C-alpha cells in the first residue's frame, strides 16, 4: 500500500526540527512511504534540515519555490498569529496541487497532507486509514489569537461555522452560541464525525484522488483560505469529509508552544485541560452591557442582576478532580420492575453511587440484589406525597460530584457507557441535556448535572430540577434516553428552564 506524505514548508527551524523528528516516529510498518516536501523556507537552517531529512530517509522528493517560478517569499508569522495574504495563499495552492498531481500520476493509495507545525501520535496515520473513508482529518486544537478559546481546525458550514444553519431557519445569538458549544463538546469525545470543512492533517484515499481535487480558488466564492475551496470541491464531487478525534494532534502554532511538545509526546493532547478564562470574559461582557444600558437609558435591572450573579458565581465555580457519579432515581410503581432491572444493570457500568426513592417492598428487594456491591442509599417514600424538590434535597446530603437523574422508566442508549468518561472531563460544562425519545415524541431535558455548591439554585422547580439550572453552562448531547412511560411532562417544561 503506497502512501505519500506531502507538505509545503515555510517554517522556523526550531519547529521544523520537531516536526521532522515526529514524522520518522510514525508507525508506518507495512506501508510503502514516500515524502514530497516543497521548500519555501526563509531561514537557510530550515532548508538544511530538509536536505538532511532527504539524505537520511528513502523516497524523499524535495522541491523548492524556484521550481515553480516563484521568488523568495515573505515571512507570514509573528509571535502571536499568522498573517495570510492572497499572494501567499495562491502560492501554497500551487504547491499543494502539485503534490496532488504527483500522487495521482504515481498511483498512490493514500495522500497525507500535514502542515509543518503539527506533531502527531505515532498511530495516527494507520488509524486514519482504518476509518475507511475518502477524506478525513485528525483533529487538533488551536487558540488562533492570544486569549481566545481553543478551537478545532474543522467546521460544519460556510467559511468557519461550527453549527448547521438550514435555509428556512433563523437562529438567535444565544442559539448559535449553544449549537457551537454542542459541536465543540462532541469533538472532545473520541469518534469519527462528518464535517463540512477540514485541513492541515488530512488523509485522502485513492478513490478521492481519481476525482478532480484542487485547492485552487473557485472564482465565484470569496471564502478565505485554500482549504475552503478544496472542501467545497470535494463535497460537490460527492466526497464526504470527516474528522477523527481519537488521537488529537498538537499544533505548534507559536514558537512558545514548543514547551508543550514533551508533555504531548508522553501524555497526548487533552482538550479538556485548556479552559479559556470565563470570568474575564464575563466581566468584560457585563461592563459593556452596563455601558450600553446606561447609554440607551434602558432600566432592565433583572438582566443586570442575572449577569452580575453569574459573574460572582464564576469566581467560586468548582471543578472537582473527582468524577463520582451519583444516580438519583424515583421508582414509581411495581409495574416498573422488569424495566428497572435492565436500567440498573446498565448503570452499574458507569455509576458510582445510587440514591433510590422507592415505595414498593418488591422493588427494594430487587434493587438490593442488583446493587449488592455498590454504595446504595434506599429511601422509602409515599409516592403520593413525594415531590422533586425533596428528591433534590435528599440526594445532596450524600455530597455528589455529578448528579444523574433517571427514573425507572428511562434508559440510556449504550453509547453513554463509552462517552460519559469523556463528558465528565469537560471542565467547562456543568449540565448535559439529552434527547428523550418517547413513543410519539422527542424532546430534550437536562439529566446530568455537575453540582456547584456556590451556585444559587432556585427553590422553584420545573420537572425534576431547579428552574434556573440552565444558567449554568450546558451542552446538548446527542445521546438518546428511551422513555417507556405514558407521560413526558419534563419535555413540556424544558422551555421554562432558565
């Protein structure tokens, strides 16, 4: 199986050295590997590194900008970011298309494009091949400007949208923000996901190489960057685009990021370990809102107070290193018994502690039998005089880190078993909502809550949760909960949560 690894290279020597060292450590056993590098360097020492790589390794094609009729290029990097001008993008486009043409003319089974500031897990390329799709990128995360959130190099629509907008839909700013958070959170869970755009660490199959792929600018589209035009062409040609998130790469976007290389090599990249400071953003947003309200003479103290309360809470927000899950469940009737056994056996695989409210002796016996080796608190109740606030208050007595709300007529899709450990590692999220599927309907509702001791939960409840639960940072998971009951009141009340 023939693999071509290609990259146009204009890079600082310190970063390029790490990139080349990483390439030779890739697990490429069983593959007939060739390299195609185009030397567009400004630093002579970087060009020397490429010549040394060519001498030390087999099947290395090394061209330079003169072979394509170009003059020496200008530096596009500073210590904070990269500045891409049209002339530079056109130059890179020419180089990348030359690499594609070489792969096509020499019958390669795969072409792997990788930028020269990317280092990878040794298993990355073989893993991408195993995905058996035509175009797939390994995810990496970058703070494109100092102080920005880490963002993936893939997107869903248009130039860089991280959400899907349908032609007949108009989304509010808050909806766009939430859909974006949902997509970003999903990319932090290992998997293979279809996307609308990608780049910089991309495997292209032999079948895709039979198509008219190119990075050339499409004249009637003004999107910035050659990757956008490559991806649009691929979609039009019927090629789907995917991102893999099992082995996140490390992007040495700034020279200062070299200090993180050793840690990446030893531990991999953990997107949950990097959190943008929400307090600074909250204060800045609050200051601007107050200024705008005063200037426009809008006297909306309710909104101001909510923003102020959130800002105060962020100072004391708790992110425990513990990831203990406490299941709190109401077993309503003896008719739930058969389904109850199935639910409990599934939750045994990911729940640490159980708080179960039950009215039937038969149910108590079954619960004790199944949860014999788990820390379990069984609370006998009169179902006719029981309310959700009481469930909340009693469960908090056992000092949970995460609260999982399930009743005896609700069960997760088995996907939860694999995904939940990654969900708990997302330090920016306090609430997960899930899609509840009934016989006739589908709706969403929060079921997994990171308890925040300094957050002022309202005493007014909507369904099983405090009314203001969604003032905490929440994510909509795509995992499904199947509901076997006859009434789905929680879904009807979701919009009342604030």
